[in-house]
């Protein structure tokens, strides 16, 4: 199941419309229609954090990295998500290594702030 399919299921379960998604992402409804019609995930990956918040699921779930939409450990902080988004052409092993590194860096930052 791809990201669009997951979003469609969540929309039906939570009675969320394409207009709601457009408002959440700050785009026109026709843009959302395009995403759905063309299954063009690359054109809306930057909105994954907003969509995850709208549906109350993890970004990792929408991206297909985990199966459980409520897996709290899979919720990506903005720093880690940015690292993930910047690595679309990398193989999965490298991408996972980058994500782990970003999470370790974010943990270090959080520990320094306490």
C-alpha cells in the first residue's frame, strides 16, 4: 500500500476531505486532486509532517517505513525528517544510516538543552 492509499483510507476513517488536506498544507484543492490522481508522492513529501499531524499518525507510517500508524517510536522529529527527505536517491541501507545518525544528533542536542 503506497502513501496515497494510506491517506485515502485515513480520510475515509476520519471523514477528512481533500479540502481539509488542502487547508492543512496551505495549497489549493486542485493540487491535492493532482496528488491523488497521479499518485505523485514526490510532489507532496514536504507536507508529510502536516499530514501526519492531521491524521494523528507518524510520518514514518505515511512514508511506508512502519506498519503501525500509532508507533510512537516511529514519529520523526523535524530534523530527522529533513534528513530523510534530503536522501531520496539513496539506497535503503544508506538512508537508514543517515536517519540513525540524525536521531543520535537530535538526542545529543536535546541532552545539551536539559
